[in-house]
């Protein structure tokens, strides 16, 4: 996105979506990560809007990302699901990642649930495990709030002391226990991609405090926290990062494992929506 990602453009897109959906104002949003198509909650009164129809929304270019907004209700809660996210490596422009988050907030979203496939920086976190995010480290070399500031988006220098809501994280860990999963939490180490990491980079990321590494999430969270939208993050381990094991990384393998994790993730997301 260029200057079209300004406050007026966000309001224009939000108004278009409100008209399209008969004034439906979601309270909670879910951003779906790679391989989690079957992990999304079943919404009542579902209505789908392809990204290609939405003013200002670019199309997704990553396999496994559908590219549509899904509106509906779950347990009386109004929900919108982003089936497909945007990545820094797709355009080299962080602003177009902030744009959808700002539009969702303009629609009424006050809670954002982000999911993602990540690489493990430790043998203790194995492929197929699920982890709640406690914090993150941004080493993407950019920030979605750079340029085009408008007070309607919040403070120019937003506080990031609590990027992931502690109460929602507590709920997440409780839901993991109830589902028979080992409750895990950790730190997301964000890099630009799209290449996977070298063994030397992985060693450094772990030394700096990362638990998992990925190429998304953080720009969305920063944009949301500027707007004072509370955030919960759930990551599923798709692979060991380079040097942790001798596994060869392949995106098709990530998608296949995601199918198996989807059942567990779906229960966690449904529980979080109801608790939000």
C-alpha cells in the first residue's frame, strides 16, 4: 500500500464492508495462518467477501492462504476471519499489512486472535505442538507504523509493554490443558523471509531469546496495539528451524502437518472467541 493506506482509505473500506454486510460489526477477528483452513470456527449466518472485491485489499500470493473475509457469529459473539494474511516479503511494504488490521478495528473489532505456522528454535518444541505467544522480537528491519501517521490510528509511539494480552494467554493455556495438550508459551522471533534461516542465524535467534521464528504476526500485532486492540497469539510448530534437526524444509510439508493440527487449534480458537 502507498498513500492509500491513510485514515480516509481505511474509513472508506470499512464503510464499504458495513454496507456490504448490512451493518454487521464484528467484535473479534481471527487471522488464519498457513495450513489452518480447517481450524477455523464454524460461524452461524456466515457471509464471505473475497479480498479482490474489497477496496484497498491486495490479493494473497502465498499457497495455503485463501484470500477472503468471513463474517458470522459464534456463541453470540460477532466474528470476522481473515482467511489469508499479507507478508512483508510479498511487497517490501509494511503499510499494506497494517491496512486490514486498521479496517477491522474501524468495523468494531476490539480483540484480535493471530495464528501462524512457525519454526522451532528448540528440540523441546516439536512439529505439531501449539504455543501461546507471550512476547515478540521484531528483526524484520521495518515497522508497519512508519510514515503516514494519523491520530485516528492511535499514538505515534505506542507502548508495547504488553503486546499479548495476559488474560487471554491465561485462557489459552487453560484451554490447552483441557484439550490434553502441554501448555506452552514463548517468544516469537520475526524475520522478513521469504528464505528459511541458516543454522548460524537460528543459533543467534535462540541466544537472543526467541522460542520460535516466523515471517508474519508481528506487523499485525504492532498495528493492533497502536489501536489498543487486545491480542492473543497461537502458533503451531510446523518444523524445526535449520540446524535444530536435519529435516529438509518444504512448504507442502507445512500444509500437510497443518491439517493434523487443525482439529486442536479449532477448539482453542473457539474457546478464545467465547472468552474474549
